[in-house]
C-alpha cells in the first residue's frame, strides 16, 4: 500500500524535468511515415513528443483515480504502461 503514490510522484517529477529540459517523455506509436522509412521532420518529432507526454499525463490521471480508490495493484499496472523507456530521459 502506498507504493503507487510514490510511483505517481516519481513519474510526475520525470515529466516535469523532461518538460523543463525540453526532452520527450514516454513514446508514441510509430507513425506511418516512419514505417515507410521517411525521415522525421522537426514537426513530426515535436508532435510525437507531445503525444507521448499526453499518454503519460493520461496514465497519471487514471493512476491517481485508481490510487484514490485503493486499487494499488491496478494503479501500479497503469503506471508501468506509461513508464518511459530506459534511456529516453
């Protein structure tokens, strides 16, 4: 109990630090342009970063609701899905 609260706090900090440094957090699905081996543009990279941030934010909102309801295991599972890949920070 309470481990989810700590994980929410940690993920919020990661998101905040990434925004401060201008780095993306998380990952977005591969675009059709990427699957067609097109080079990413500045705009496509920025859009992917925004989508990844939104995914993490959405997971945090859901995790907070689960944690508030005492569903720690479900909360932890939600946060695991939103966890940025190692090396992306």
